[in-house]
C-alpha cells in the first residue's frame, strides 16, 4: 500500500519527519512514484524506463540524508548509504565500488528473510512447542496431558524447567579470511568456500540439558534455518534490490578532480569512472548471484562548495539528470526541527530523562533560545546545520542529564530566561570541546 502513494502523499508523509526543503521532497516523491508508474507500464517499454536519479546540493546538516532515509523507510525498500570519499583512499581498488551493490543485495535478502520469519512464526511455534512437549514428557512430565503441557508452555509457566533433548551442536563463531580478492565473502567464490566449510564442520547434534526458555530459542533458530533453506526469499530479495533498492552516495562533490596531473586528483577521476557503470547499469556478481543495477535508484548528495555537478565527468552527469538545491537552515527552521517532527530532538531528550524519572519541560521561549544560539554558532563558526541543535540542547540540559536520577527528580521546567542565562556563556565559548563540533 505504501508503495502506491501519490507524490503529494509522499511529500505529506515526509513533512512529518523533515522540516522544509520542499523542492527536494518533490523531486524524490516524483522519483519514487515513477517506479510505481514503470511497474504498471506496458511490458514492451518497461525495461526501457530508467530511474530518475538525482543529485541533492547543499551544506551539511540540512536534511539530504534524512530525506533519502525516510523515503526508504516509507517504501520498505533496501537502502544503503555510502561515502564517495572512501573510494579515494589509498588502495581503494581493493574496496571496489561494486561493494555498495553487494551491501544493498545483502540488506534486501535480509528484509525478505525477516518477512519469511514473520509469516512462518505460528508454524514454527507449533513445531517448537511439539518438540518441547516431547522433551518434557521424557523429563518427568509424562503423566500430564499434551494439551495441559502446551497450555503451560504458552503461559511461560515452565521456562526454568530443565529438559534434555537432541540439539544442533553450537560451533564457535569463526572469521574465515577469503581466499580470493574482493569484498570478503560477498563474492560467489568466497560464499562457496564458506558453505563447503560449514558442511564439513556443521550439522552435528548432541544430547543437551538446558532450560525450556533456552531450548525454545535454539529450536526456533534451527527450525527457521530449515524453512529458509527451502524458501525463495533469496530470489525475492535479489528482485527487491534490483527493482526497489536505493543507494545514497554522499559527498559526491569530493571526488571531483580539477586536474589529472596529481595523484589524488587521478584517484578521484578514477572513482568517477568506476561509479559510472554501476549507475549506468551493469551486472554485479554477489554471493547470491548476479544482480543488474539498471533500475536501482541512485541519490547523490554533496555540498559543492566551489564546484558544481557540471564538474563531474560528462558521462556521470548524464546519469544524474535531476538536480535540486537545498536551502540553508534559518533560525525558524531550526526551531521547527527541534520541536515539530514526530521524533524531534526535544522529544528524544524528554524520553531519555523520563527513563530516569525526570519530566523535563522546555517552554516555547526556551526552545526558541536553543534554536537562536544554534543558528548564531552556525553563522560564526562552521555551519553544520541541524546537527548543531544536539550539542546546544545537551549543554542546556547538562545539569539534568548528569544529575538524574540521583540529584534531579520530578518535573523540571526551563523558561526562556533560564535558557538564555545558561546558553549565554556558550555563545561566547564556541570552542567548548565537550559540546560544539
């Protein structure tokens, strides 16, 4: 159902979590709806319709990543965020750009596996409870009826009861270094080696004495493992990655090279060339099989200080036809970010202190003071956008965060004048290493 939202509905949903940036929300909403439109297009043209990849431009902390992440949460799509700069590090060839696709596929398969677990939960519980009943009958409860034992298991009345049963031997977790280059065991050759070793040393079972609660978990994992082996969740996961996956490439402006005459610049241009076939559409080998990237949605982002998307190599520019510039945050924006979203920073801190029995209440004027100081520090020092709110709010609530629950209890109300007094010192002490990045 969520995947069939109209662009206006998508923007309305994003408004609940991200303040402002209406143009960026419109752009991603159109990109998402285009996927729905493509799925319902005629089969003959469907494969020719490519995703609306876009670049979001603007300084840090203004919502670029949050918009993309919330979009993925809305659709239930697999989402991977990578930093383009990591591929410019020394020896980046060993950490090839295809690893972002492998990570996306791995996440998509995990999403489908979790769906399978939820769908099979009742079936698994019935099998597990049946085995537990048999074990209980062999451990001194043979005089009780099966229905009575099942009822006691469902009400957790036998959780600490010791039973004996045959269970798979728990092997120690081992990290096996791959014998072939690439992204660990996320390549087919490495996966085959891993499976072979698991068959050689796994599959052993032994009689074990343990509590019902522990046996239930062991049996559940064993049963789920068997069910997943025979399911099609891997095929569904690969299809989900190919059709619904979103890859967010941050700091793409950092791989713009002005000249190819210097080492680092050559590396940056090389990363652009390596990114091109991934974004353009190619086949990437993964541990689960080959995956085609033609219809993965790529969202890139960068500050583009002193540069622009036009400085990327022409071929890569053509693969990001949609571009949107996000506006810097004002004091009013910071105030709204602090107070309005469903899980705003203020609500988060309120929940944290409530866990220690402190009911913190900031007046609207106090919240406004936090936004004013954060905006002032952004203007006077490095502009880190909404990320500035967290250290400023932490500074304001330092006494409560440290004192709860020993020294501070009950309801604490902070007025605008009190907040101004506490934060006055902070505005002049911009280099306070404890709070300001």
